[in-house]
């Protein structure tokens, strides 16, 4: 049986759901970087792919445009906060 947890200090992500939270955190940082500076975090991931991932993770459809980035970031932040709280290891 797989256990999903995030360590109290936030350095260890164990299990699929916890790794999904880490993926959402990285995506959130990438979207914020792009929105602020126009820099793509890696050449393998463009704005279309980032917004598609945000839609997949948050469960809401987002268009690949700069106008939808704040809504995607907000949805990801809410998902991260809820999931982190649920998976946080009490020790």
C-alpha cells in the first residue's frame, strides 16, 4: 500500500499525490516567471504546455494566453494549499 505524505519541513514528497503537489508547485513558479518576465523555464515547455498542465492539475480549462495565467496561478495555489494541508506529515 502506497502512503502519500509531505514531510513537516517540506523537503520530502512521498507517493503519487504528494509528487503531484510538488509538480503543481514547480508549474506555479514557472507560470509566475513567465508572467513577470516572459521567460520560458525550459525550451521543452512552452506556454501552451504549461497551461494544459495547469488545466489538467486544477481541473479547470485555461486558454494558452497571458490573460489566463493569473486565474491558473490562483487555481494552482488553492489546490496546493488544500493538498499540502491534507498530506502534511504531523511529525
